[in-house]
C-alpha cells in the first residue's frame, strides 16, 4: 500500500547531508582568521602610524616652540648668554681725583691695583687654582674652592689687590684666574686729617668726610672694554673689540696745611689726655677768608684700619656736635651791645655778687660777696657772669634774639662738610624768665664749634663773617667763597670787641695764651655740661678762642675740651702750641 510504503519510507534511515571536506573547512576558517588578523594588523598599523605621527607632531611643536623661544621670545637673553661665553666685558675704572693741601702736598690719591676674579668655566684644575689663591692672597681655601667650582662665569676672589701680589699670581698662569685693573685710595700721610678727608668703599665711592661731600666730582666716570675670546679663554686676534675710555675724577686743592694739621692733632691728643676729657676739637682758620687750615677731633681713627675704628671717632665733632658754649660766647654778646649803641667798652655797670637767672642764683668764680663797679672791658677781662647778665638785660630780649640771627646762630654755616649740627636755640617766643640771663654768659643754648667760629670771624674781620670752608680750587679753578660773606655788626663795634679781647689775653683770664712778639686777642670759656638731673659738677666744656695780629688777622684757633673736670686753662695749652705752629707755617711776622 501506498500508505504503507510511505510509512516504510518514513521509517527508513535518512540520507545524510553532504558535508564540506575537512581541508575546505580549514581553508575557510583560515581565511576568516586571516581577514581578522589583517584587520587587526591594519588597526595596529594605523595606531602605530597615528602614534608616530603624533610623536613627530609633538616633536615638531617642541622644536617650533624652542625656535620661537630662541629666536623671538628670549632671543635677547640667549644672545647675551652666548656673548658672555664669547665676549669678555671689563670695567675700566676711573681714577679718583687727587686731594692736595694748600702747599701741594698729596693728602689722598688713587693707586693702580687689580681685582682678582675667577671664571669657573675656564678652571681646568680647581685644586691648583685654590692652592695659588691661598698662597698669594691668603684667602680661605674652602671659600676659594666654592668660588672656583660654582656654575657661573664670574666670581670675585679679592678686590683691590696690590699690583705686586697680582703680578705674582699672574706669573703662575692658572686657567680661570683672571684680573681686572682698578684703583685704590692711598693716604700718603697715614691717618692725618682722616676725619676731614674721610674714606671710600670697595666701589671707590666716598662714604664720609670730603671724599663723600665731593664724591660726584672726585669719582669721575667708569669706562669699559669688550674683547672676543676663544673657548680656552685666550683673546682672539682680530676679534670683536670695543673700548669706552674712563673719565678720571677732578683734582681738589684744600685750604688745609699738612704741618698745621699735624701740630693740631698732636696737641689735641695730648690735651685730651692731660685734661682727662672725653674728647676735644681744634679748628684753625683764616678769619678774613674762612679757609680752614686745620681741623680735628680727638680721639681720631686710621682710615687704613677701619676694622678697628670706632664710629664716634670718625666724626669731625667741631662740625657735627653742639654744646653750650660758655664764656667764649660773651664776646658776641658784647658785640651786640656796642653795635646797638647802648654801651661802649668803657660803659660802667654796678655788678652785684649775685644775680638771678630765673630761679637760679648766678655768682662769679671769685665768689665775692659785694657789689663792684665794672666796665664792659673789665667784665670781659674777668669773664664775669653776673656782669654779662646786666649786659644782656640792657640789650633786651627782642634785640638779643635778632642778633643771634645776624650772627647766624642756629643756622648752617655753609661749610663744605656733611652732617653739620645747627644746635638748639630757643625762638624769641620760647624765652622764659631765665633765658636771656643764661644765654648772656653762654648757657641755655647749644651751638656747634663751627657756628661760633663763623660768628667770631665777624669779630676779627671788621664785622663781616666768612664762610668756613675746606675747598680752595678744583681742577685749577678757584672757588668763590667771598661772595657768601655776610655782615653781622659794624666795623666799629667789631673793632671795639677785638680791643677788649686783646685785654683778656694781655692781662685777664687768657694771659697764658701770650706768645712773645705777637699780639693775641682771645677769650676763655668754661661751661658746665647738663645731664639728666641738671648741670653736673666736674663735667665741663673748657674752651679758648683767639687770633693773632688783630690789626691784620690771618690765623684764628678755637679749642674745645668736652667732658673734663678742668677749666679753660687746659684749653689754652693746645691753643698756644697750635698757634705757634700756624705762625711758623704761614710765616706771620712779629709785631713791628
């Protein structure tokens, strides 16, 4: 049956499907894997390509950035660094001007020397270089090694080296050790006038004294020299070369006289020791011109040994310090009274034993207990404090204050020196019941010695004050100081005070200042110094001011001894020694 056949046929085993031979199956799988591998390889290639292109791109950007940095952004800096390796620029130091005294003696001059430096980039043997530097210059070995090995092209080893030592070092021909020509300040007279002259620093800049005051004209202008050199440090023949010459400083001639200055310094050192003063000062000048022939304070210092110098000893106290003047000031008060016309040298005063200065009782040194008649000349001769109070009262407060200004008291003198003190002077509105009386005999006002000296030149010079000054000429050109003179009192009044000052030395408190064959006009002074609790016993300012040949004065000497228990007699001793030296140095003739 057909159905039976279909059943039979359905139960019969089916014919298996045709299958791909194993070899063909393997080939197909390999192809797929190859395709996959190729695609993977292509992706890897592309990634690598992108990476390499990226690396090249970054490199290109870096290169472009560096080129931009070198050629645009920091071109100047890199050019300078290249020049620093190739070009050597050295300073040509200007020679500082020479300072002479009035007779042509050299007080300060510049001497050639060398700055020693090292270029570590050129040092081939640091040990050898250090050994030579220590041996010749005495520098610290550890510091020298650090300087010789530092990553730089320039380190100073020592500045202002003597030429002889520099030559010894140069003879060793050690690579990297180099030299820079310069100058150093030399003082042929040692520490003579060190406070006046002052000092310069390592850069040859004036830092004190006249070296500082006239630094601008003394220093000159530095130049430079640029030379091209090879890698070994040697200079290239025909290489780059540029030179800007230095312009030397201006020479100065001072009014100082080296002989008078030496005598003043010696006399003051002895006077300070003898009087046991804290310090002392001396000024010598020509009162008709204001030229300062000598000026010093004691103790002084050595400008060649600054390591051991005390700051206070570097001060020229005659200019920088202010004190109560004492009886020397009485001559100026006498000049006020005579110039006003309210008295003459022969005007008599009834001088009591005690005069009130505010709440204080003022007595004379003789401690008398009675009233005595004294002329103005006698008051000055005896240096009577009580008598001067009466003189001050006759002048009056308003006129007294006015004349202080006419004498320039409390103002700068115009001296060519830095640090001048203007002192402490009361304004007229500040006067109290004791002011006029105390100032009349030189107390209650603090004034620098140079201010008193200027006012006293007005007494010696017929009523015309000269400006105290050191400089006479610069580069051969005379300096005009005469146009700065000012009149303080009339010639008649000045001559009257000179006459009274001559009496002081001839037969008064200044008799010890007499010099045989010469007429001396002068005035003594002893002022008590004020402390925290008022005036202190045994703490005096002893002084003496005088000038020779009053009819034609050419020399005035002012001595101050500060912080001494002694009186003005101790100031007369150095005055006399200095005046005698001045007479000899200037050739001042004896009285006819």
